[in-house]
């Protein structure tokens, strides 16, 4: 892996410019094809029968009447999906989540699926399937699930991470511990200690495009899948594994994706769509309804978190502790662990301990949601930081600056940081005019920090130069927010050609080697890195071709500003050859010119953000309006600043929705009461102000241009920033997210009382 | 603990040799932090002499 | 059986179609509730009677004698009628609060009424205004106060074969004003958590008559005579407003649900009634 | 009779299609007429991704029946660019990066066009409320509002120039 830190200070020609995205015209004219926009000849409509129970034993599924209905071509239950996972428990959980096996584990769990000639017939067939359930006791709350009398979901879950190993199964899957130092000693040293508990309700990624796919399996065992996904190669592996297909014989083509935010890193209906197609011998299209998206695709965890932080009178934190309980839905996850890892990552702490409790409940299987698990932990820790600052009579900002992690700090999750951006974002907050703007009555200002790891992963990229000198860049990471523009900029930069000369595509699984998903803020980071090396390889080929054209040794050829130049006096009559010249000659100099890169660009560089937020509260109704919002985040080098800003703004908006109104509401019956956009309230345009951004460029020494991942961190601080602003506006400390009008009014009433 | 290894791969091999129970953790998925930077897949990463190496769980993103 | 769709050109014809259908028959005006219920599988109609081709239902007439708004008139069309918006700002604003601009292009007051949701926005405003519904059947027509139409969540007093042709608002006296406010957690695209409509007239600067109606705090919209009495005779001073708010809160009989709590609705009903009363008072020329 | 024959005008073209009475206009557009620019984000009128105009009014095509389109005029995102020339809103959505994933974009463009036709000089608040029926989960709306503001300025200038030309001809 090449890695040249000198690049971090280089001058760029096109990197950093705000070019138009290559897929723009298709997306403003309705031409772009998303998951549900593809049709295959002879396709059937696939629909799912879902459990109306939160927890039930499935005693019998009778499909006979449905099968007899004219136009029904296939019906699938778990009997059609034999367990081929061979001891891989993660795969087994995915299989069981896609189709219940003997038990319905949550409201919305798939019980059976039908493929029929049209939607009407498929719907009728669902009505004709008779399922006999035996309702079982259920639990949907994370704290309730840990009580001794709670119904236990799985008899195979024995808590790991504790000594001695438990003798009975429970809903607590795993306890993970992070930290260093001695917190008991640290708290003993503290002059002031604040301890508080928090709850956050479950939220959904809320992408506007429901999951959709067209699956087609041939009698010879080969198959094709058109699907909206954040990772078509991963979908291919998972689906092939579950169905016993050869990975290479399943071609997955990723559609344009209508938002994912982590929710499209997991398979939901896709393996079943393939199984339906295999059984019916026809293509099958499955499009989830919005209600299904909410009930049966992965939301983020709901949580319950205790935080305790102690400090000396001078503001030095002496010890920090958190216990974080996250539910992963009906299957074990790593969500509490991620919460524990990220909780104190912003600070330089001598004594710190975070315990993550991963819990199962009767809710849909949790999926990653943008910096998964970090926002809830940040809400608890950053709220407590403000409380502690208040007790110390320090400004919350100064308190954070005093304790901020820096290069050389041991992170609370283990490693020692290299150059990082938390300090600079806090200094930028201090200087920002937003901090000095006047506030009116019932208004308050808050700030909070956030952290996310970012990561790289397996990447495979092709760069092909056509004989006219135009360049095709084929990458395997899904473009969720404009990465084709950024990657084209990188190719143009390396080759020294105009941006417009490059055309970026997302290759299907048949055209490239494996690529990990677009997650962990890695799309532009990883494929960008691979693009750089692919372009450099193509440059080497072009130098050789130029040498051939000139009939001189290749050592005498250099590549400068998009041209091959011959060096040395003896070649001074040789006129520089442009990329287009070399490309035009390529048929006779050795054939097509290309560059490739297959690599694992790990090391996307951790990222930090500090947000400032002003809110106004109506004290009579508890309604909160965000009236000003500023995001300050480290981006390493911003390849396409407009799209970096877009990531900052989008994450902040999702965080604002989470903070104020979004929540899964379960009834006593364990059923989800608000599976629609009417009552699952994501922010609308009139709810938000303009969201100001400030991009800091603290280079990542592990990327040739200094790029860091930027996509996720922006969702981490808003919950706490708004909580802190509310506290400053009204004098009430909100400890339950969402901070909805009824909760705020109740808190205000208690304050008065 | 101190281990002699020049790459992440070597390190993991030595670890499993000395502590067979590590295999379970490796199967569940790990990431390796070398001097503060996290590696999930790049096991060819050279570990400079005297480096501190941290094994952390393999993480997921959104 | 595939669903049938009819487009009658008179109200009588529409009523006859509804009466003669043995299966589930529904009136289609804007469809913004009906088509959602169909989509979610809550209803499977045998017949839809589209009333938008009936001239008597598609127009607004407005004069000194009163206002008649056809059952097929959309919220957007109503909002664009300047004279009605000036005479009955509370009623028009309430109707214009239903859904997005997209929904406004289609939704109707009568649809909002007949959907019979306790949280319907236009209903408390209509009741406060003293609106009446013109109910037509094969046998003839009758005029019914709007508050008599809805009998419970999803239930109306209309008989099979009856259809509402129009809403009639009374003549607008001088020095009168109305207002409607609702609370929603977002700024748009929500169903009222609690709402209040106030309509009043003034005489020599004091409230002479008033009607106060609450929404989303009981199975149907609630007329609160005690709240009206609290402000009648007053110049809407703080004391009268407090009494109004207390009367409103006392009249609430809400439920806890996904949209709000009993406690919250009860408190905020009074808050909104006070605010709506102030706006109505100002619109009536009160100072 | 299972299917109704519907005669309508879509993006200026006379179009006929047959559909059952309970089929939505959105479904007819997408599944019968190959116009998949309008998207189904919810099917219940809550997201605006399926926005089209019906006789000039902005509607969610998921909340209109296909049969209701008989004799009426519909415009969809596919009809927004004229002869390959993008509408200023379309240009500015690209220029201002008002889209990330782009699934909501057709709906926003249709809604914004209706807004600017009715109100050529909207305030920020008016823009935000007029677009409140369209959900976007990627952008936080910031760049969408800016793109609409820029388009409004541009369209007003175009109108002004047209006005001047007319005046010039008269004198």
C-alpha cells in the first residue's frame, strides 16, 4: 500500500473544485433507475405475509388453498430455505430474520412469501395462507428485557464477556468493556461528580426509497439480482451462501440507491426473492411497502445509558464511566459495544471505563444507522459534560477544550491517536460568530461533540482509456451521495485531464472483484484511493506506450500535466504526447490501456465534529424549533466540498429529527403503532433552518491526498447539542430522546412544581 | 504482552499459537489498531518495532 | 369482483348509486383519506362514486346571505376564493391546514368531515362558524348542523343513500371573526394532536356571542359552551382568557395515543383556545 | 367491466391506457406507461416522491386513481425539460448539489415548479412550506432551498427580459 504523506501538502488542479455530478441529468429528468424501476420479462410479483404478533410459536402454516389460486406460481416458507449456514451463527440469524423458522420474533417478521402473476392475485394468496400461532409473552423495552422475569427470546443465548459463564440463557448477549486506568481511584480524586441516566427511543434510517429488487434464477443454478443496496458484492455473498448457490454464478447489479444510511447494508427480502424465483422459474419483483420498511427492515437501537463523570475544580476530568444498554432487535448485535467504544472517544481521560450490554428484544433486527450507536452514547455523555461544566462553573466549551483528546492521547477504546481534529473543531467553535449571536426570550444555545471511526475495506477498481482519450472509471462501491463526481475528480487529477473527460460507473458483480459496501464513510475514501493507484498504473502503461511510439527507453519518459514528455537533450525534438495521442495510437502499441487496483485501503482516519445549535421553545406547548445550526467537522481533504457539506447537513438534519420527534412507538401488544411517514415524523423542509457548515482539513496521513471518511460523524452530536440548547433555553435537562413536546411540557411542569 | 512479529498476519499467528482461545475471537472478527490506526483487512501492514498493537472488535458502519 | 367506479353528473344520481349498491360503497371526492385506507387494506370498496363531475358540488357561491361550498371543492380552491377567505379566515385556514400542497389540491371540507376523524382540522372551525351540511338523498334534502354529522371515530349520522352536497356558512355579521389553531409536533404534514376553533362577534368592544370548539380531545369535536360563556361580555382580558382555558381543559376527554398524552392534550387545548380567541377577537376588530 | 379506458394528455401527448378502477395514477404511470420518474416512497401521500400535476395542480399521483385522469392533463418529471433543454430548476438542482441520492428529486422539482409559477418571488419560509409535502432524507433541505431561490431569481430575470423585448417591439 503506497502512502506518501508529502501528498497532504500538495497543490491540486481539480481536487477541491465543485463540479457537476455525472449522474445529475439522469436524476433531474426521471431517467435514473432505482430499485423499483427495473422490470424483467415475465416477472412475477412477490409479496410477504408478516407476523401480527410480537412473539409467537408458529404451530402450522397451511398454504394449500393459496397454492390452488389461479395465477399463484410459488409460495415459500422456511421449509423452502433449508439451513445451509453450517454453524455460522451470524448467517443463521440473517436467514431466520429473512423468514421465520418456527417462531415469529417480532411484529412484522416474515412468515411466508408468495409469487403471483400480479399484485392482486398475490394479495389474495396471502389472505388464503392460514397460520396457526401460539402467542408467547413478549418484551420490547431494553431495560425490561434484562429483568429476571423477562420472557427469554432465545434458549441459546448465554451471556458472553462475563465470568463465570452463566448457567441459564438470557436476553443479555454480551458484555463488552473498554477503557483504561482505575476509575475508582479517579472518582476518589474528583471534586465534583455528576451521575445521570438517559433513554433514547428507536429510530429508523428513513431512506425515501423502500427496499426493492428483481430476482431471476435459471434452472441451471445461475442467477441475477437487480437491487437497491449499499453493497452488491456483499449481497451476492450473503444470498449465495444462504441459498447454496455458487457466488460467481449470481450476478448482482446495483440500481441507483434512494438512500441507505446503513439500512441497505443488510439483506431483508432479497434471499427470499431469489428463492421464489428459483421455485417459480420466473423473475420475481419484490418491492417493500413503507409499512414493511418500518416493521421489518432494521432500525437503530433504542437505549438506556448511565453516565458518571468526575472532575477536579480546575476542570480536569479524573474519571469517566458509562454503562450502555442497547437492544439489537430479535437477534444479537454489536451495537452496545460500538456505543461503548465511541462514548468517550472525544476526550483525554486517565481513568475511563465503558460497559456495553447487547440485549435482544421482540423488535426488528437492528441495522447500522450512520455512525451506528454513537449518537445515543454522545447524547448521554455530552449532556453529562454540560451538567458537570455547570457544576464547575465553567463554560461547557472551555470544559471540553480542556479535556479534548489530541495526538498521542490514548483513546477510550484502546489505541493512541495520531493527528486528529477534535481540538481544532472546538477552537473553530470558539471563533465562530454563531457563538456570539444574540439570543431572545425562550431561546437557548447548546453545543456538543461527536466521534466516528470511519473505515476502509476491500476495494477493486478499473480505469480504462478509450482510443479517443476519454476515460471510463469502474468502481464497486455504491454511490449514495455523489461519489462518482469525487472519484472522477480524482482520476482527472492523477491523469492530468479535465474532469469532463472521465465517466465513472458502478460496476456489477460480474465486472469487478469483490468490493466491500459503501458504509463506514468509506466510499470516496476507499475507491478514491484505489482510483489513484489505478490511474498511476495507467500512467505507467502510457509512459511505456509513449516510449514505444518514440522508440526510446521508457526511463527517458516522464508524465507531467497529463502528457508524456521525453527527457534529456537528445530527445528535445520529440513533442509531448497527450493522453489522447497515446490513446489513439494504442491499437498498434499493445492494445487497450488500462489501470487496475485491488487493495484494502484501511485507515480511513477517525473523524470528529462539534456542532452548535440554537433552539426556541414555546413554553406553553413544549414545541421546539431549531433556529440556527452550525456543523464543524474534520474532513481530511475535501475532494468535492459541496458534497462534503451535503453530508454534514444531511447528518445534522437526521440528528435533529432523532432528537425532537422521531421514535418507534410500540403498544402493550408489542406491535408497532406508527409504521408510516405520517406518524414517524422525519423533519420536513419547514422544520429546519439553513444548516451552516465549516470544513476543517486536518490531513489523514494514510491517504495520498489526506482524505478522511466524512459521511457519518455529523449525525453524532445533534441529540446532545439540542438537549444542551434546550437546557440553556428552559432550565430543564431532558434525559429522554426524542425530546418531544409532551416530554418537554412535562419536564417544564415538574420544574414549576 | 510482548510479541515478536513484523506484520499483522504474523502477530495473529503467534497469538493463536500462544493462546489457542484467541481463535474464537478471530473467527468472530477483529480489527487491529497499529499506532492508533485501525486495520480490518490489511494484514500485510508492517508493524514498526516497538509499536503498540491493539486488538479491537471488527466494527460496522452505516 | 372488481371495484366499480362511477361519475354521476347530479347529486341525486350519486345518492341513488350509493343507495342501490349492496356492497361497500364510498364517495370519492379528493380521495386523500379514502385511497390511503384502500392502500393500507383497511377497506375494499365495491363501488366508488366520484362526485367531481357534479356541477352543484364543484362550485362556491358567496353573497351577503351566506356562503355555500360544494362538497367537491378542494382546499386549494377554497383558499383561492378571496371573499370567503376574508369572511371566514378561521374556516379557510383550518381547511388549508389539511396536509401538504399536494393534499390541498385534492382534499375537501366535506371529505374531512365524513372521514370522521376526531382530529379533522376543518371540523372544529366549521362547527364554531355555525356551518350546516346539505344532505341529499333520493327522497330529498335536509340541512343538518355540522356537529350532528360525526357521531364517533369513523362514524357519521348519514344514512345509506345519503350524500352531503355542500357546506353552508351563515351570513357574516359585521364585527365578527374566527380563528383555528392546532398543535402538531412538526410544522407541517401532521395530524392535529389537539386543536381549537373560536368564532365570535363583538359589540362595543366586548364579546357578544362566541362559539368555542375543540378537536382531537374526545371521540368527536367538542363544543364548549362554558368556554364561550367565559369570554362573552369581556374584552378578552387575561382573566376571561384564563377562564376560557380552564373551561376548555375541563371539557377534554382525550386518550393517550401515539400522537399525544391525556395530560398534554388537556393542557394544550386551553392554550390553543386562548390563542385562537385572541386572533378571532383581533379579526373582529377588537383591540 | 374490469378495466376502464382512460384518455388523457401526458406531457402534451395524447395517451390512452386501460386500467382497473382501483389502480392509482402512480401505478398506471410507472407500470403501464413506462414513466418511472415519479417514485413511490410511501403510497399514502406523506412523502411527495410521486408528485405530478393534474390540470396544473400539484398532486401525489399515489392518491389519484388512474381512472380520474380521464380527460385531464398530466405533467410528470419526464416532461420538464423541453427538447433536451433543462428547466432552470433542473440545472440548479445539479449546480447547487440539491440532490444526493436523488429519489426525492423528481417530486421536489415538480413541486418547486408549481410554486414558482404561482409565486415567482417566494421568501425562504414560503419555499420551505410549499415544499413541506416532499420529504428528503439526504440533504437536510439546505441546498434544495438554495437551488429553488436561485431558480426563482433566474426565472424572474428571464421574465424581465421577455417583458423588455415586448416593450421594445411596441415602441
